[in-house]
C-alpha cells in the first residue's frame, strides 16, 4: 500500500496489529531489547547494542506470521513502522490498548 503521510499510515499500522497478542509480543520484545541495550551501554558492553533490533524484530516478526497472518509493515515502510511501534507501545503503557482495537477495527472494516 502507498501512503502520503505518517498520519495516513498510522491506522493501517495499527490494523496490522489488530490482535492484542500481537501488540503485547511487540511490547515485550521491544522493551526487553531496550532494557538489554541500556544495560549494555551502562556496562560498556557494545555487543548489547544489537539487543534492541534482535529482540524487538525477533519477537515481532513471528507474531505477524503466526498470530496476525500478515507481513510486518516494516517490510514496506521501515521508518514509519518504527515510529508506529513507538506510538503503539506508548499508548499501551498509558493504558490505551482499547483505543488501538477501535482504530484497527475501523481501518479493517473500511479497507477489506
């Protein structure tokens, strides 16, 4: 799909994460990777810098194939997907996961 802006892309991104399990796998992978990366930086262990992409994508991509049955949005829109992941995780940590369900259902209803 083609999008003219991140704002157009965002509902699509959320729809590609329509199941709560997919979103939670993303959150767990990203936060685990971030924690290990911060630990590595704090301890001067540069090899830990790879933890964020390895754990983040390593958890997220199989969730798309196994839970959602779709391809990760990262494949077509890497920068916007990274931004979308951060926005989605912020919303989840703020207790706004139900809003993500609404955005996903609306986009899917209008585009399927």
